[in-house]
C-alpha cells in the first residue's frame, strides 16, 4: 500500500509538470537589498521579489530569500559578486541580473570574494575566496531605459527627443551613461546648458525640485523609486524613452542548465499571459517589456547617438 501511495504521488507530480525533487526543494533566490523598485528589504521586497514569488509558485516550490549587499565602489563587481554567491551555493539564481555580453562573460578571475549577505561571518567569509563558475542567463522578464525628467521652467515643455533639451538647464551626474549621451549629442549642442552633479551625494533630485536645473536624463526606475518616496513631487517623467534599453532576468550557473531551462519555460508562460507585467504597478514600477534579443551585445558609442 505504501509503495502504491508513493507511486501515485509521483504520478500526480509529473502530471502537473513537476518532478518530486522540484516539489520538495525550495527555490532559493539572491536579492540585492537596496535596489528599489527592483528589490529592497523594506515593504514587500520590490518587483524582483514579486516575480520570484510568482516563478516559485509556477515551479511548485516555496521561495527562500537570500539578501546581499552590493557596494558601489571601484573594487566591487556586480558580476563577480553574483557569480560568487551562486558558486558558493548561497542561492540557485540571482534576481534582477543585467543580460548583456559583458555581465555574462567568462570571469577574468578564477575566484572571487563574496559580498556581505544574511549569515555573513566576517571572521569566516571576509577573506574567503570562491571558485567561480560560468553564468547562465534566463529569459529576460523586463527591460530598463533612460527617460527625461522635467521640472521648473521645463515642466510643461513637450519632450519627444534629446533635441528638445536645447536651451534647457540640464543637470546630470558626472561619469554616467546619461552624461555621455548628453555631452556628445549633436557634437556638443547641449554642453553649455549642462550642470554636472556628483554621483552618490543625492544632489540630482534636490536640484530639480529647487529649479536649479530643469531637466535630467535618468534611469526610469530611479525616478520610480524617488516618486514612491516623494508622492507630492512636482517632477514629471516626460514620456520620452532613450532608444537604448537593457534587459534584466535571472542568472544561474551553466552547470545548472537543466534547471535554467525550466525557469525559462515558466517565465515564457508568465510573460505571454501578462502575469509579470501586472506585478509592476503593485511594486511602484513602470513596466517595460524585454526587447529582443534577450542578451544584449556590448554597448557601442554609436548606440548613444540619436538624431
């Protein structure tokens, strides 16, 4: 009788498109603890968390969360940190991973250090190095783009392209992709109107709010995050999106290719049904569908030029 019951359970699981191991093993996912509205410890966890919960349900698993902290400094690499977390078995997949050739390239180092994570023990983990594997991307589940945010004297100005910023007081964080685009536009047509701000000092939004500058080219998700914390802001997204977009998905390891194929199949169904797009408004994020191909090539200067 016990053998019959076990066989019946296995048959039921397979008929639902799941293996017994999938039903029993939780889906452990790594999330950046401070990347709103994609992922964040506070609130409901952000858009990536919502997608991961839906993916786990689709695969017939429970979700286990591994938070980690990615520090933005010259010595850190998001690709190496994600690889180290996966290679150390801290999670099966990393959420919100950029799907481009550079981020998915073979690591230039044989081993890497772990970022700080929940359960991190300085005496054990700070100097420990992990043998790195080769990353395997999932299907993309959303894309990110740059938008023009306006305020002050430009609040009512229609913005349909970068050309509409000629004569506008522009603020931009120095050394960023937005900076390169604006500084090189039209052979320097915007240079005289650009004020450079220091990244990491929280100067951009106060400058826009005060009218010190009237427009900026910024990642759309950053404005989503700002607007969520400042619902009374008078700043507006112009509706213009710079043509260059970046896809995001999950990253796993090539040694786990069979599992990644199951993730892809589930994501494909969720994208087709509109389930993923429906999760974005609840996370306070403007949803942009992924653009083919899923994995983008290395960005070239020609990609930053617009008419």
